[in-house]
């Protein structure tokens, strides 16, 4: 009997490892990013005044998007609460000019002064430019873009009333009617008047989320003209109390509509299956327990922060990744098809190195352009005086981690750089220099953002792709589109989303890595709603693909900047 049990265990472990081709080497020649800490003139203000209110410790995020339509990515950064009430803080929009992020001479109109957490960039009114929704601890704000990078606050007139402690947000077309709806995650119920300090070893610390009641997430439905109605109750979301931090969209059950995954802090995570295709109703049901992605390693509730989804094993469906607290592994829920998942972080190698850290932002990207998806995670503790509570092994500021895909398992190759440690929060991705590789921006607690500029451009052929719906049957952002292309006798599948990670909204353009010596690839796009289109695209350029019109413009990648 013992022998049979051992054989069964070996077979189970073998089945947990993704079956993909092995790489020829286990080493990365050099760290594939240049770290720049002095590029962005912005300092995050948490509002910390020594009182240790929990909201101070978890923000804040930002967005990379082309605000003024000039072809370059601009950066919107969300502020926390001002430490000086006589000097109210403002979120800022930094326009990119000659490779530098600079503030405009005039206010952009989206200088939100709420207690900020996150934001989402997307074309809410389907007019061809990118608008902004800002999530606060308190009332949220919606800003419409006039096409030049100037915004108007339309929160009240468009039906937005979100007074709760918000966290992450994502845009999606719930009922496939051609416009963007809004899903807002909410964190906890917190009251300054009812606040009681928490002690650990007689030292006051930030309280854990278990000390506060959970709250439901919210759903705002677009009427097609950019006006919204609250469908939180009728959709079933109002009955699900959680402590949401990371959220993302993914068609988990493959039925053609967008589902939602929510990472809850200290509670079971949600897998919210959209029932539109099945019932024609705007309704979500939580399937996380049945699907196997509610709990972490050892079937325990964990402190979910950041979320990401990607096809790590090349089988055409997406795994779900969640970042967690120290003494917990970051989670990798392998998609086994049929809506079922299996936690595999120990087997694939990304679990053990994550245990000492408190992880927040996460992105899956091909950092070395070898056709295998890698994982980047930014870390930072939430207890600002943690060094006084330990023997020195745990730090408040922590090192980022890069996991290189070695053909089914991941190896940590975190940098040994002179760059200072920072308290990482959001992780935002985008090709900030338009050279055909993905750069990263990490926001930091009480600090300035860190830019990680990729050095991989030119090492492999890459196709740039900018999808745009027709604005009628498919919203302009085309969130939920499925992209397929063939490389080296295998098909690579990507699902298009703009919001994921932690408090982050990313560059909406996609980068498709090709094999050596390839100059083009046949790319198929399955648009939200089911329409499919195919085109042959050449490497070395961004292609703007409008549904029903095909490729309407191309722009060559910029030459990589010497390191």
C-alpha cells in the first residue's frame, strides 16, 4: 500500500509541472532591466501621521496610457492623503516628452484630491480617446478626455456614487453590448472614529485586515452613452463580502463573456463567473471554491494583493497568479481546463523564494524575448516598524523578484544591484520608449516611482499590436479579445486586458514575440462578441488593427537606446 501511495504521489507531482520545451540554459546572461530611480519627479504621500490607519499602508497606483494622442505613453500617478492639511495633495498626469515624463504647464483637469488608491484608463464613452476613473478611500471620480489630454470631472452627472474604501478597478463589457462597464473592488469598512490601535509585542503597528469588516465589490453598467447605473445588488455582488485588493478580467470558462477574479486580503478569493451568455442576465456567481482557486497552499485563506493571468504552460488557457504576505507563498493556480485549477507554486519553483516577502504588484511578460513567459513581482512590507519586531531578517523595504521561465519551471534571478531597496506597491507595464519591449514602473510607499527599462529590444523579432473595437458592436478598448499566432509549430494564445497587477492600468498595446529569423506571422483576433479576423503582420512595428477595417496604420519601433 505504501509503495502504491508513493507512486501515486509521484504521478500527481509530475502532472503539476507544465509540459513545455526545455530551454538550453538555466542562466540569464544579465539582468534584463536598467533601473532608474531619478526619472520621475513625484513622491508618494501615504498620509501617515503616526496613527497607523490601515489605508495609509496599502496605496497607491497609476496608469500608463496615451493621454494626448501623440503616440507616446503618458503616466498618471495616484496620491494618498496629504500629510499637511494646509497643502492638499493632487494626483498628477506626466506627459512624455523626448523620453522624459514631465508635468504640463497647465492643470490637466484630473488632479483628483481624494485619498487615492488606484485608477483605470479606458475609452468610457467610445469617442476614440482615453478617459480616467480614479478609485479613492471615499468618493471615486470619473474624468472624460477631450482628446488633447485635458479632462473634465463628470462623476456626478454620469451617475457615479462610490463612497466606500475602494481598491483596484477594471473595465469590461459585461453584457457584450459594445461599451465599457466598471467593476470596482472595495477593501474594508474603516472608521476613524471607531479606530482602535493594534499592538504587537507592546509596539503599535498597522492592524491586520481581520480587524475590520469586509465590504462588497461594485458593478456599474454603461448605458452606451457613458452614463452608469449601479447593478451591484441585482448582479449578486452585493451579497459577497470580501476585502478586495487585486482584480482582473478573464474568460475563465471560455464561453465568450468576461469573468472576474478578485484577490481578497485575508479572505478566500473570488472567481466571479459572468452568467450573461448562459442566462442573458447581468449576474455573477462565485465559483472559486469549486474551481480550486479560492485558497492558497495548504487550503488556507491568504493575504491576496496583486493578481495576474497568463498562459504559462502553452496549452491555450490562462493560469491565475496571486501575490501574498510573508510566510505564505505567492500562488500559481494552474488552469486544468473545464474551469478547474490546481495550486502549483511549489512545483513550478515560484513558491519557495516568495515566502520571506510581502508581495504586491505582479506582471507576466517575456523579459528576454525567448517565447517563454516570465514573472516580475515587486515587494514591500506593510508594517513600517517591522525591523523592531524581528531579528533583522524581515525588512520594510524589500527587493523585487524576477522569475525566469526555464521551460516549465521558474528560477529566481533577482538583481544584485547597488539600487536602494524600496517599499514596492503597484507594478505597471508599458513600452515607454516604443522600442518593442516591455518596461516596468513600480510605485513605492512614501517614495518616488522606480523605472525598470528593458534592455531586450532587438534581441528577437517582435510584432506590436494595438487593438481597437469598432465602437458599436465592440468597445474601443477590445478588452477580452483573444489573440492567436503560430510560432515554431505551436500556437501562442493571449487574452487582452488592460487592468491587472495591483492598483495598475497598463499600456493597452500588445507585444508578440516571434521565433529567430521570423519576419512576420499570421495573427488571428477573436473580438468580444465572437467575430474573428486574420491578418499577416510584420515584425518591427506597431500595427493599429480596427475591428472591421483591418490594419489602419503602422509605426516602426524606435531604435533601442544604448545601455
